[in-house]
C-alpha cells in the first residue's frame, strides 16, 4: 500500500527494474490529488511492444486509488523490425486488420 502525503506535489515511489533487453524506471507523483506517472524505458518495438507498454502503465495506475492525470513514457530506442516494415506501411495507410509477426 502507498502512503499519500498531503502536499500539492509529492513523489510516491520510484521503481527501477532491469530486464536483459530493457531498463524501466517508473516514477509516481501526486499533483493536486491526481496521479502522474513518468517512465523511462531503454527500448521498445513500435508495433508490438509500445502499445503493450503504454497499456501496462495504465494498468499499474489503476492499482492506485487516485484519478489519472497523465502518463509520460520516455524511450531511448523505438524501432520496427525489418520483417514488419511492409505491414507498418499498410497500417499507416489505414489497414487496421494488419497482423504483425512476432520476433521471438
């Protein structure tokens, strides 16, 4: 559980997690009673990883009983794998039925 300090802006906690392929730091703040999440991630696949990364930060925010003001995600490297370049062009052209290949 989190202890909320009654100040205009206060930092709740900063979490850093190391994964073999990426480093993630998440900072939680309260700004006038609303939750502000700032995160840094070393690397993310724009097609597959990035949407999931943003959604996971949203899910984390739901564990704290405060209205969400904002999520800011700073990325060191955003990339598209070569085998998904054509499908990325299709998606950008309006084809929302595109299925991307996993790179595992």
